[in-house]
């Protein structure tokens, strides 16, 4: 007897295409709005931008924006997967995974460069270190999504 849990649904092409579209849109949006966030003073007075550092390339912050946005999309996929899984199994472990994914989603939304820029603060002085945290999170969430969808 085969259950719904054992059916293999090939959703990977849809997930990959969706993530690529999200990444491209985030990169374009970040490239066009990167300098626009530094002019106004509403609602907070921003911290003054530090002096130019040659190692502090704009490419790092655009890449951070792309990785951060992909992480948010992966977490939305994970939350949907765990919510579906919980509705089928009513497992406490799945509730724990759902809480974990929601907590990371809140963290990623609040630390998104788009939200930081919307409040007129600057990402500066991090250089290539701006990429490390979202890149490792992207790898971990990708593995978690792969395992969650596979089983």
C-alpha cells in the first residue's frame, strides 16, 4: 500500500527556476537602489557612512542581498513543506522544525539589506565578510530543503 508520503513529486525544476528568478530580481533591485538609500533621514537619522575603503566593493553587498533574498525564499519553501508535513503527521518534531524555520525567516527578514536600507542605515566596512554568513546559511538551508523534500 502506497501512501501520499511515498509519492515522488519532482518539484526541483520549479524550485530552481523560482530561486534563479528571485536572485536576478534581488540583484537588479539592489543594484538600482543601493545609492538611493543614503539620501533621506526618515524615520531615523542614519549612522554616517564610513570613508571609502578600496576593499569594500559594492559587489559584496549586492551579492549579500541576493543570498539573503534566496535564503528568505528557501525558508518560505521550508515553512510550506513543514506545514504540509505537520498536517499529515501531527508530529511534535515537525512543529519544532516549523518554529525553527519561522525564527530564521524573521531573522533573515530583519537583517535583509533591503530592510536595513529602508531605515536609512548603511552596510559598510564588512568587505568580503558581508558574504560569509548568508552564503553558509544558504548552503545549510539548501541541504535542509533537499532532505525535507526528498523524504
